[in-house]
C-alpha cells in the first residue's frame, strides 16, 4: 500500500482527532512542535506533584506553598490549594485500589507497538489485582476547558491495551478506565468498565484507523475535534465547512456574508448548533497568520506591531514609599481593598460552613441566553426573557 509514512506517530492523546479526521495526520506531519502553553505546563506541574506525593508518601496539601520547577522550560509553578486539592482526588482514588490489594505502577511508559509501529503512551496510573486479573488505567486531567468522557475514549483504550500487555503472562479478565478531572463542573471522577473482547475490537479499529490515516488521500472531516488541531488554521475542509455554515461566498477575492436579519429560523438554528466550529476556525486562522508572520512569511496587507500594554510599577513597595514621602499620600488613598467573593470565602471557611453564607449572598439575574433543547435548565418565556433587559 502506498502510505504517507508507515511509521507516522499517531499520538494516543490526540486519538479522538485522527480517529474522526484521518487526514489531520497528513496536515500536521511537517508542522514544528507548538510551544508549550501555560495551561499545559500547569498540567505537567500537577502531574509532577502526583509523583512527589507517591514517592514521598505524603498528601498533596503537605506541599502547599512550595513550587514545582519544570526541567524543560525552567518555569516554576506554585503548589496552590487548588492544585493540591485536585491532585488529592487522584491520590485518593488510586490509593483506595492499593488498599484493596492492587499493585500500582505510576507514570508507566506503555509500548503500543502492537497497535502501530513505534507508538508509545504514558499511563498516569496502572492498577492490577493478580487474584482476579482485574486491570484499571487512571488518567489525570488538570485542564478545565473541555470535559473528557472515559467511555469509548480512544486515548484511554490505547493505554489500556498497552497496560494489558504488561500482564500477558498472568492474564487479564476484566478492564476499566477512569478519568480524574477535578476542575470541571460535575463528577470529578468518571469511570467506565468494558470487556477484553471490546478491547480486542478496539485494537483492530486502531490499526485500521492508523492505516487509513497513513494514506496520501486520507479524508479531512471537520467537527468538534478541530478545536485543538494544529492544522485548523489552514485546513481546506474546515475552511469550506466554516464558509458553508456562514453561507458566505467569495466575490472578487472578498468574503461576503449574508445579512443576519435575513436568515430564517431554520438557518439560525443550524448556524447556532455549529457556530463554535466557525469561531474555532477563525481563531486558528489568527493564530496561524501570526505564527507565519513571526516566521518571516507576512500575510498580504498586514504588519507586525507591538501589543498595547498597561503601565505597572516596577517595585510596588518602592513606589508606595516614594508616594508617601514625596507627596504625603495616605495609605488609605494608595491602596484599594476588596472583599473576597462568596466562592473564595467558602474555600476559606470550608464546605461545612458554606450554608451560613446563604443569607449574606444573592444571585442577580444573569440575562437571557440561547441554549440547545438538550440543556437541563428550564426554558424562559419570551416575556420573562425581556424582563432581564429592564
């Protein structure tokens, strides 16, 4: 078979994307590695805190106020109460298995070469009980932007497949995966159990998907998976889908959009269902254009300029001292004081005292917004929605 690259790296962490859009592998194959974001580095720091807790046998709150320094960048991240609380959710789950007789392997490098050549993954926690041949893989997600579901999750299934190979001599009879995502609304721990038969089916699906993605004409399929795709800014299929959704057309090289007031209720409904896709594409275009400009390939009609910033004190203590001595300004005028929010206050007093704040707080009307019919909130009448505007 004529393939793009027989040993292309099909990152398990992005499996949801290239499973859904096989052609994304082709578009991203030659892209330079994107610089690490603050959010990614925070996640790395939280993972390193997990390792420290497990190796030193301490709860996460033992390290609050300390710092995690990343070897790759040298950046330091404070171990805050939020980070410690999030990590403790993971520790509590994993250690509950250990108490029940499971053997724990943390930060395990998993060989996935049986799925496709030269593939690897890292399991945050692999737990195995020899008596009943029960295998669990636990994945820690520190991010809060996208809620991750463990059910039929390609990344976790690939990790589960690699973990099962670790115990091929003793055998695996039952398998489960768990997502620990403490910073998102709802359940902090989500679990899904499946069968070894389903795992074997997935392994075949992985190989077929990787084989398809390796072909020169692998299809490009726009969808929600485009959100974090490095090629989103120049993907022709996503561009065409975005323009179609916006009902735009090119006239002498200029994009023309229809007047929104002329869109029907049906058209508005279709656009609202996928407006995030259009916004994601527009954001990716901006990011790609800036990256191209910084690389010396300036988009036609544009130039690089310095961002506007706000002045700040070089040293606040020194500035305050100068204002006091030179202009005799009182501290009451120099400093502002603001009460913490109700949510911040709850963290200070603990969950047990949260009810005592009910009589001191209120939730002002938030205005009306559109939501799909699947949203659990009660629908407002048109008249009630207008009341928010008064």
